[in-house]
C-alpha cells in the first residue's frame, strides 16, 4: 500500500492492489453491509445509519469506538461509473448528516483498475486548504486508512 501526500496539490492518494476481482472490490466499497466490516480501523468500527448509493445520494455512518464513542461521517456520491470510479465528498457530520464545518472536508475519487493479479484501488482526496490536509493527517488518517485497507484485504481473502 502507498500513501502519497502532495502539499502542493493539497491531496492524499492511497493506492493498493487487492488480489480479488474488480466486481468484488467494487462491492466492498458500495455495499453498506460489507463496508461496515472493514471501513472502521479496529478497535473502531463503522455502523451504517443509511446509504443511498446513487449520484446525489450518500452513506451516513458512525465510527464507534471501543468505549462506545461515536463520530459521525458522511460520504456523498457525486458521480458513479460502475466498476471503474466513484466521485465523492467526504466529511464529518452529525447523526442527521448535517456537515460539521469545523472539521476537514475533502473531494475526490476512488478509481478501480483491473491488474494482472487483481484490482488496484486509488483513493485520491483533495482538500480546500493545506490546513485541512494537515489536520486530517494529525487526526491519524494514515494509520487509520492503513488498518482499514488491511482489514479489507483480509475480508477479500474470505
């Protein structure tokens, strides 16, 4: 797995190849029952409140900690291209999906590419300011996404 931070473009690119067919990796990113099994970095877990996987829809979920701490997040779907690309806006929010403007918001895309050994997933997030990028990193993004990606890899092996 690679995590590339670009402070000029104000972006983060997470790239990883999974030894699984593209359809299965796509489902892991688009089915809330599957997302709940890998998205939250252990010992945290994701719990879906609602999901509407269509352009203009969103995934509203809680990150639940080991002592039942709850942080809400919303991944809004801007555009979808089946098995190829998902354009998103990723933000923290309240339990009703109202965005929290005090925390970083990013826009970007998740791209899926068939490889010789499986599927490459590239998740690129672009931030409006360098401060937002830095705050995301300070909040433990790199460690969290690494744990999540490892959990996804294990899930895809089942």
